[in-house]
C-alpha cells in the first residue's frame, strides 16, 4: 500500500446489488481516472469478494479485502443493529475512517443505520449540533446544481439545527460546488415572512437581522419550485421535507425519461428527429439521471461518510468514488469549523430566543 495514495474504505455488502456494484464501480473508476491515486480497503465476505475479484484484475491490484462476517440488512432497525454492529461490513468500514486507516467510507446500505453508526464513530465537528445528509440536485440551466439539506438524517429540527445546516450547506456549496458566497434560502410554503411555523419564523427573523454578518447571501424563504429554477444555490430544510424533495426529484427524472422513450417510439418522424437531437438527449440524461448525483454525504462529521443509492449499479458507485475523492482533497471540515466559530454569537442569540 502506497502512503501517497488516497485510501477509501468500501462497505461492499450494502445495497441491493452488493459486491457486484461495489467492485464494478471501483473498476470503472480506476479505468476512467487511473490507478495511481486511490487505494481501496474493501469490507465484506472474503470468500465472495475474492471470487468476484478474479473478474477485475485492475481492482485486485488496488484493493485490500478485509473480512467482515456480518451484514447490515436494508430491513434492519437502528436500535437492533447498533449493539451488535461491530462485525458488520458497514461498521468496520466506518471504524476504518475513525482509526485513520482510510480517508472516507462509501456505502449503499441502510441510510438510517449508516447515519447512526457514522455519528457514533466519527462524532460531529465542533460547533455543529447535528450532521445532515446533503447532495447537489439539478437546478437552472447548463450544469447548474443546488445544495439541499437535510435529506433525511433529522426528521425534526429546531432553529439552531437548521442554523447549523445553513453553515454546512453554504461551505459545501463554496468548496465542493465552486459557488462563492452562495445564495441561501430556507424552504417554506411561501416566500412571505408571515408564512410557515414558529420555528421557521424565528430562524428567518435572526438570519435576516444578521444578514451582513453571515458567510452566505441569505435570501429568505424559498418555495419548492425555486430548487429547480436556479434562483438559489443552497436550500435548508428538515430531513422529513428534504427526503420528500429528493424522492420527488428522482421520480420526476424517471417520468421524463419514460415519457421521452415512449414518444420517440411512436413514429418514424419522432425517431428521425430523435437521431438529430441525440446530443441534447445525452445532456438531458446526464442532468436528470440520479446516478450522476454521485451520492450524498453526511456533512458535519469529523470524517467523511458517503451514502450512495441502495440500488446503485457500477456507474453510480464509480461516480460516488469520484465524488468522495474530491471531498477528501478539500479542506471542507476545517472551513466548516471556522465558519461555525465565526457565527457562534448569532447562534447563541437564536438559542436564547428559543428558550424565551
């Protein structure tokens, strides 16, 4: 194992497609980006992994298999797994990050359990109360994206948690998305200051009052249609609402693809027209294909944990690996801690406001 390489730990047994998707994804990544930069520590059933590895000599040269006798199932409950997780491929891969053997962990396994085990093992960054699941969704024209969080880690959030999410999301947009001083909005049922529940009202009041002191451009409340319109670069919400947003976006993408395919098959003229628009369709496919989102990260932890879709195939896994290597190259967590410290007084004011 070469010390100058980035090392990524892989939970190979998680997800619907298991080790086939994980090893296939590693193979695609290495084929596309070369074998000199990343090494993988792959956790799972050694016998199964060794057998599959014969299909991927490129992967075999860049992997170390670590046997994990147990697996976290998609149907498992958090409370039942946590006490007995130490021998699962998921927990062993997470622990590998905590022990400094690898820079990040990737898993397609049970989201709730991955979140709980990651938080338990890696802890949160100083100044941040809760980690959030985030990713970049399609937005506006061209290759524009919008950072949305939380996507499901925290079903209920008070004002201070949402305040922390704003720090996490804005730093993520700036460092990973290359969006300097991003426009940030809080998701609500309307843009008017009078809309929403008391939690959103209090958060909006404090953010608006300290607008010039924040490390992002606060634009106030935004609605669901603003996410895809390109009007804002970061959208903050609770995990319950955010997860619905994510599933709606993914469902809409599949609907668009299905409608296009069905209509292109209806006539010779449509097929001929489709031939001339093939490059347009390729760009559209890349824009709306959930596999291109590259996975979601548990932002706010002291180590990097990346969740890729439960039904991820090799392409989705390869994109997640690329995304994860980009995360490990950035000084993301250091900047989050600095920004959290800078706005600590505003957060304190918000917390005191809630208590009163």
